[in-house]
């Protein structure tokens, strides 16, 4: 039986975040994106320098998910405007998917957002990502479709949102 806990991430956790990402990124996107786009985005978003910038300049709060003392997932969220937060990232190791880990982590994100005065949490999810059904089960609703340029590539996303009660 999993024993989950969450702690706020710091700059010293960047190697852990990269390690989790290396194990989740390719399996998540290999059927959706080209290998070249996966490599490009990984370097743009998950290099140590990019993560440090997201934490220090980008205002992203990272939350790390542990099963006992083992890191098994992470999320990153930032306030975009008063009351409105965006979930930039949420990943759980493939072997932990289906165990309640993602649900626990997302509940932790929502708790953090409410504690910071947020009443709405939004996210982008690739239109072809199986995670969309998870977000729908967690009461997110699709707001609109967007095509987001990332370097020479495009992410074809849905923007989903959830109203949070205080």
C-alpha cells in the first residue's frame, strides 16, 4: 500500500525532478510527438538551468511526491493573476500510475493553490494525451483549444480549468 507525502521543491531538488522527468517524458509523449520534438522540449524545459529559472524567475512552485521516502512524481504551479493559477507540469513515474499517486499529487496542488488565495486552476494538456481523461475525472473542464509554438514545433493543446472552493 503506498504511503504518499508531498514536500515543496527547492533548487536542491532539481536533480530529482530531472530524474523523474527522464523516466516519464518519453513514455508520455512518444506516440504524440516526434523524437526530435521530445528532445528539443526536454532541453528547453527540463535542463537544470531551465528548471532553476522557472523556480527563481518564473514563480513556479514545485511540489514533490514521495512514496515513503522515494520520490515518485512532481508538479509545478504558478499564479498567473490574482486567484488564477496554472499547473505547468505534473508527472508521476510510469510504475506509480494507477496507484492513486496522481490523484494525491493533484489534490496537494489544489490545496497549495487554495492556501495561496487561488480559486481557479488551469492547465494545458496535449489533445492526444491520455491524461485528459484523468483531468476530466478530477473535475477539470475543457475551456478551449490552442496551438502553442515551442521553437520550431507546435503543441496542440486543450486548456482545461477547475474552480476551487475555499
